[in-house]
């Protein structure tokens, strides 16, 4: 997980590994939306990594 202002980025396993490749997904969440819900999902995409690789760091730039 990583955060910047009201944004939260979370990478999670989207399913079992396939042939040594992890199935990772990235979800970016607005934790301060305008409306009745406590949060709003802005984007949800695949987060590809090389075969047999591990994701060790996730972060936002200084500009977000």
C-alpha cells in the first residue's frame, strides 16, 4: 500500500500464479469522495511483473 493526500494505492493478488508469473492487481482509491460512501475506487488495473519477480516497493511521486 501507498498513500498520497486522499489517494490510497493497494496492490493485491488477483488470482493464483500462472507459470511462475504472479497475478497482481492495482487499485487506486479516493478516501475522501464527495457523496454518501466512505471511499471511491478511481482505477483498478493489472499490475504486471516479470516472471519469477517480486514486487518490493510501491509509491507515489512527490507530485502524486
